[in-house]
């Protein structure tokens, strides 16, 4: 499971997905148990006039992958996840009344794709059945079998094989390599849409794949598409590390191929990374704009994620604007917090405190639209109380360095503007200031007020200043004291 997948599941426990006690009926989480060995999440609701959000988590169905997890190789006998509950159609510009669970808007939901070990097929054989939404075979259609080889010693390579289905909609690929180093995925393209099975491995039996092909649209309204988003913020020394995940839920019988669907990211975003794998559902960076959603989204639920960074100024309060994907019915913002940090997102619920899977304190808030309400639009994230190194601390370091350099030059006879007694006193004072700053710096790191990189830089600077001044030996101290007694004092300047 990816880290963001763990976070998403944890948030389901913190905030829950039960319906509000009002006319609004939010999207329910796809039910699911916590993964084996997952640490418990402790919710600490903040005091607020708002009614607390129930912390009841609806479990994921058996065999359903965790939120954010990449598709893993199918284990023999693993059943595919069932489709999510459908949303009903609605007028353009508003979210469907997703509180009403019932039949699909255009007939029953299509069956999901299936990848099943087949003992009647020889090892190294993949048989693909291509069908439409009504399970009717599609003859004389191209099917591609993607092959991904991954090895620590040999790296990664990709290849493919193609063939046409027969009159029964079946195509067979023989003499394939078995073992965990080889991953396979069956795909079929129709116009702009590419339909794909989940990746799988071949073991000691063959594999039988049922792959569905649907009508295609670029209009999310026609496809009855809704979104749930997660926006996870981690504060580092000089950047905000942000991970974003969307669960795209297509609840109709038509596949959706997005056309220039972009999530607007904060200004100056950088280090965009959408990962890599055998999936065509993904994001790509749009310079100066945000992240564009790509791929084909047939009926069912699809998780797609990316991460990026935003420069962090040396300010205690920082804000940035975000516009999620269109058709987003629920958005959650999470921020790893320090003791002093606060989170505010206008139009969202009052943030709650929680303990994350790694023991980090986390602030969580969300916005859920109700029946017929507009989608979640642009929002502004405000982080306050961010740890910022004291400016006075750097002034002290600079002054101490100046004392040290001037003292060294005076000792070498290059400066004659102070008495020896004054020189000894100033150097002692500089050392004292530097030692005080070293103690304060160590305390700030222990309290989480200074990150590891900032601590290393400041520590090296302070130690270098001490080295320039020098730690006097007892012999040097006695000599300096005798010189101070025998030499007349000369006023400086």
C-alpha cells in the first residue's frame, strides 16, 4: 500500500463516512477493513459549535484494494472487487443526488473485468474474452497483451503481443513466461478509449481474462462521474510536500475519457511526480497550471494519484489556492501538524486532530456536497503557526562571527583598535553567545521547531564560529591575563 493509501484509510476512521444528520447525504466511503497489522488511529475532535463527525468507518469489501494502492499482481483465486453503489443523474453543473442508493441510471451496472486462474489452460497461457456491457462477445477486435519485465539485476523492459478475437470474442496468447518477474495486462482500444484488465502474473496454470468494452464519451455528465479527493500536506524545511489522490467513480454504463480536465495547483508548484506502472489512468503536469487527468474510466471505481512540492517561505502563516477536479463531491485536506500549527480551509468543516499511522499529529478537514449542490470548487488552504527559526538567532551568530574574526585578526597583530583586556573579554562573550545558541538550537530540534536540514546548517555555522574564536587553554588564559595586567588600557575608536 502506498503511504497516501494508508493515509486515506486512516482518514476514513478519523472522520468517518456516515451521512450527516440533515438533508445532505454525502458520498459513502467504499466499505473496507483496515489492512492486517495497521496501527489504530486515534481521533481527537476539536471543540466546535459544529456537531462532531461520526468516526465510524465503513469497511471496504473483501478483496478491495486500499485507497491509493497500485494494482498488485492478482493472486490465484482472488475475486475482483464489486462495483460501487451508483449515483443518479442530475442537471448539468450540480452533483447527482448521491445520497439515494439504488439502481444504475441507465440499467443495471455492468459486471467488472475478471482475471481468474484457469486450471484447464496450460501454464504460460492467457485467454481473453472481449465482451460489451451486456456480456455479449465482440468478434474480430484487436486485443493487446502488455508484458512488463522487472528485475533488480536486469532492470525493466516492456513488450507486447497483439491478436484478433475469433467469432466468440476469444483470443489466446501462448508460450508466455511464468513467475513474479513478468507482469501482464490485456487491453483493447476503441476510438480514444483504452480498456484494460488489472495487471497479473502467471503461475503454474493459465489465466482467463474477461475484458469489457463500453460506449465512450468525454462528457462527465453523460458518464455519471463523481470524485472524492484527498489532499495531504507535509511541512518540510523549505518546501511543502503534497500528495493528492482522487477516487473517480463512474456509475453509468458509458466509459469516460476526460478532455483537458485539470486540477489547478498552487502557484510555483514543482517536483511533480505521478509515478509509473501498467496503468493508463494517471495525471500529467501542465506547466504553470496544474495536473491534467488522463486515461479511460469505464464503469466502476478508479484511484489515481500524484505528488508535488510548493516552495515554503520563512513565514509563520502560509496560504495557497487549489481547484480540484470537476465533479468532485467530497474533498478532504490533511496536514501533518506541529504543536503550534493550525489548519483552516474556508467552507470546510472544523479541522479535527488525529494521530496518523506513523504516530504523527494530523489535522483533518473535509467538504461534502449535498443533493443537487454545486461541486466542490476552489478552496484556499491556510497554515498558521509554522515553525520559523528566530531572526534574532542569526543576528547573534553573525555578531559572534564578527567577534571571532576581529579577535583573530587582532591577535595576529592586524588590528590595533582595542586593548588586550577588551579583546579577551569580547572573545569570551562571543564564545558564551555561541554556546547559548547551540543549546537553544538543540532544544528547538528536539521540540520539532527546526527541521533536520536547517539544524545541520545552523549547527555547522555555530561550530565553525567557535573554531574561529578558539577554545582557550589554561596556559593561554593565564598569558592573556598577564598581558592584560601589564598593558595600559587604550580606549577603542
